[in-house]
């Protein structure tokens, strides 16, 4: 969340409105309130009050300011997020001249080298926004062929792809798209599409965009395909100030294709100095006079504010979040803009981009496979945001924490191909943005069907004939739910580099290949690179991770498919379920997500889906529970309305946040004092939090269990609904419980900051094996 620094002035929070669903009823305890309380959203099937437990009423208060720390600028450490875009927990101190150098830069990849106890800051692969001189373009670039808008492949053959080598630029042209690259640095400095001279931003210098290539070569040049390479190589004679990494940036253009492909190859050879790679991405800065409409999904589409609107707006709790006070588009006034609001999971981030109004042009990033992205299918990351900016993310620590990096130590050799990704352009002079979006979705399906591409010529990118596959059927067996194993439908199954159970979430160096089972539990993972893997899985509706007990060796060749047969996952289980809260799906999406405070509403989506993307929801807990904390009564409360989506601190005053203790109240009978009960705590996210568990005594001097300090994924601040998954199994001796009403207290004990906390995925209490409830 930004850098956690304060804004000098902030708008106040107004009382929280009642966001109950249409079929919900207003609930109460049968007593007239002494003041005007906040109505408590509740489903029609739930009733309050049993004469035993008094639950705290949610109430509304006068305005409160959003959370932030009060560090004066002179007191702030000179730290820089290595993304150059802000990070709440950046720990790498850099000199002020580096800070100035990084400000406002857009780049492909960002990394730093650790040597002799100090950090160095590097960029490479540059930004993808435009600047080459128009005079130079007019004088040196040959006039290109422009296709008529109504031409199609069936009506007129596409011209041959051409490569023009100028003094310090290379131009790839297929008659639809003209791509200009600086040479030998390999920076994208211009994209011409049909009659549109340049869709990229041109008001920037061409230099200083990242670690530049030093050598250019043509890989192939035919009438149907051009592939070019820009490389940078390292050797010890270059010294400590040059990052020890070989880089190969590739660009491909094909005949008749409305766009181009790009991929990169990084290599760290045996014996080279230690290196950390924290971020790897392609960033496109589009022409701000053209592009104003963003499309992330079917639901998340809208006209966007501008970069200028952000500069004239009000910084909120962190620098990425801006309240738009005087935007050029008056419909955006009073909204909050934050790039993290547009993040997507790896499995969903296959297509996103921008559309311009005049002319009607679509710019799209298509990622047909996320095999090269670490973190698995649920790893969230940035997509497109105000700029207008579009990103092809390969690696970043967002929603995972600063340790989510490629850390190369002790001369470790490593090599990886990132991409290819496809930059697709389309146009339509008459129809609405939905037409361009629909066409881009069709193109995405075409690219997915073509994966793995057969045209990249690097020997490090294997085609389909050089890859293998594995198939099988996954069952799940929980004897307290079914007496026989049942098919694990819609389970996620993946091949990942070898590691401990669940380690694939934080694995960054290798490739991952994921799929989902069908209704009967069958799965096939195709197009897998030849290597040794672990087979991992997790099943919606069940806690924990599955890992096959043997390594999987994939050999090259389409005929070498492994038939695994039936495999069975036995999730953690000690005894029968006494009660449960939530759905085990690794997110907090099923819990109560409030509306944002008035004055902070952002029209992020067409149908107002995914409310968790709104700004400032962490402080809504204080509005709901200003004096007493959440109490959840088993059998009465409904987690959809009575369990706040994030266990955060309560705001006492500006810069003063107090730990909170949630209570789960439940009845037991026939307690087995000599038996063992198991409390399962599945977390969907954690940020510098500590959950302490106490049984029937909220003020016990020592907790019965503590997680200790956990998590740095920062998903709460970044408008996520999950980060890194974790599972805790806590054994409770029967003597700690009693017949009748019991209470488990969950205290988030780390106060001081607003967004310190956890998001629960699922909570369950299991009885002893022979217990009744």
C-alpha cells in the first residue's frame, strides 16, 4: 500500500450505508436502540437473539479520516520501490540520485544485484512507449503500405513482411503494423497501425528506458516472418556496476497478422555473482490523446481518468490512491483511482487493453499461457491502468511479498524464457468498444489454440513436438463427508518445480503448468516442457494441498504422454465437523464486503461486481464496530453478512490503530475432556499480522496458540481478496472446552497500522474421532 505515508489533508468518512442484499431483512434484537444504529445486513433465513448472547450493534459515526502514518517528509527514509511505482514495505535504501533517476520511468524489467552487502539498481528491456523523432521517421523510414479498412485476407493478399535497417533504428513492417525499435538497445519507440502514425506516447526521451542491448542481429528474414534479437552479455571484466545477466530480447512479426510478438530470455551462468530479480515485465505507455477506455474483463470496462487528473487530485493513504477532485471528465469526479484496482489472477489475465475513441483502435496484451509466470493460477498482478498504461507481467512481488523474487546465490546457473506475448491491434470506425473487445476475445482464443507457438526460433522455446503431457483422474476422500472417494471436480492440478508441499505458491525460477479437472475429476496437462516436476493439486471445498508422492519426469515428444491413472487426495481431517465458517476456496470473497465510504466510490465495473476492489474498505470495520468487536454466533450468524472480509485493526484516531479480537460463540454437548479437538484456520492473506487464539478467556495472559508474525502480501491495501494461502491446524485439548456455550477468540495482535491484518479463507472446528455434537 504505497509507502504508508500520510496525506496532509483527507476527506472524512461518512456513516456506512446499509448494503444488504435484496432478499435480506433488517435485523435487530427486539429492542429500541438508544441512538440510530447502522442496520445490520442479514439474510432472511437468519434470526438474531437467543436470550444468551448480546452481539454488538453496528453503528454509524461522524466522519473519520482514512488510515495513514504521520511521518514528516524530512523523517522519511530514502527508499525506493524497485518497481518505481511504490511499495508499502520496500526495504532497499537507495541514494537520492537513484530516487530521482527512477521517478516516472517506465520499463520492461527491473532487477537489482546483491554483492558485498549492498544493493545496485538496474533496468533492462526498456519501456515500450514511443519516442523517435518524427523528422527522422519521415526522412529515413520508407513509406509503408496502408491496407484499406475493408480489406480482408480473402479479398487481397497481404504484403510480405519487410525489415528496414536504419542508422540507429530497425523497422518491422507487414502492411498492417509498423514496429520501430532502437538499435542496438532494442527499445520499442514507435507502433504505427494502419493510418494511425503512432499509438504510443511520443512526449518522452528515447533513452534512459532501461538496461539496453548492445548487439543486434536478424534471426530470420523471409516474406512471411521476421524475428530480430537484441542482446546484452556479461563477463567479469565489466565489473560490479553491470548486472551479471545475459539478456536476449526478441521481436517477431508475421505476414498478415495485426500485431507483433515479443519474448525475452534471461540467463545467469554458473559461477556468476549473486543476483536478485524482483520484477520482469513489458510496459506500454500509450498515446494519452487517443486512449481513454479500458477493458480488463467482460465486467470491468470503463472510461478512465487521465494522468493529469491524478496530478491535480488528492493523494490518499498511499501515493497510488488518488481522489479525483477536478478531472477533465466530470463523471470521474469524486472517484478514487488506484492501479491495483485493476489487478487480475494469472488464470484470468489472458487479455486486457485500451480503446481509443478517435480513431476507434484497440490495443491489447494477449498472454495465451502463463507457464512462465510464477505463483500458480491464483497469483494476482497488475494489468492496465491510468497512463494510459498496459503491462505484460512476467514476474512481480505484488500480492506475495518482497521475498517473491528470483534469488540466485552461490554461482547458481539459471535460464528462463518469458513469453511470448502477443500485442494485438484492431479497429472499427462505426461500432462501440464492445465490438473491439469481442474481437480481441476471439483473437485470444485463437492464440491459446496456437500455443505453444511454432514460429519462435530460439532453441530455448520448445514447440509442441518437443513437449510432453500427463493425464489422470483426481479423487478426494474425506470420510466425514463421504464414505467413498468422490471425483474432485473443478480442482486445480499443476506440474511445478520440485519442492515442499504448497511451495509452488512462492516458486519463481521455473515453469508451471496448470489445468482444472472436469466434473468427473479427469485432467490432462498438455504442452509441458521436458523436465522433472511435482504434481500438485487443491480442491475447492476442501482445505490443504495435495502433492503426488513421486517426481514426474516429462520427456519431449507428443507421443510421450504419461497416464497417471486414479490418484486420491485425503485432506487434513481429525474428526467430524462441529461447525464451520466460510467456503474453502482460498479467497475471502464469500464474506461480507461493505460499500466504500461516500465520496470514495469508484465505478470500476459495469455490474458493480467484486466490491473488494474499492478503496478504504479496511476502515469500514471501524464504522461497523466502533466500540465492540465482531461476534459470530454459530447457528445464528451468517458468514455472508456477519463475518467481515478482513480482520483488521480498529481506528482510534489519526495514526492510532488498535488490535481487534473477534469472538466465535458456539454450544457443545458431551465434551470429551480427554479427547483432542482441532481448529483449522485457513488464511487467504496475511500482512504483518499475528493471530492469537484464546479459548473461553479473552484476557488470558498467554494465548493458547499464535501464528507469530506472518505475511507480507499486502492484499488488503491493494484491493485484493486473497494473497498467499496458509493453513494452521491447532489441537485443543478437551479439558479446555465445556458443555454449553464456548467461545474462541481470534485476536489480531499487531496494531499501529490500518492495513495490518489477515483475510480468512475458512475456519472449522473438528471434534474427536468418536465425538458427537
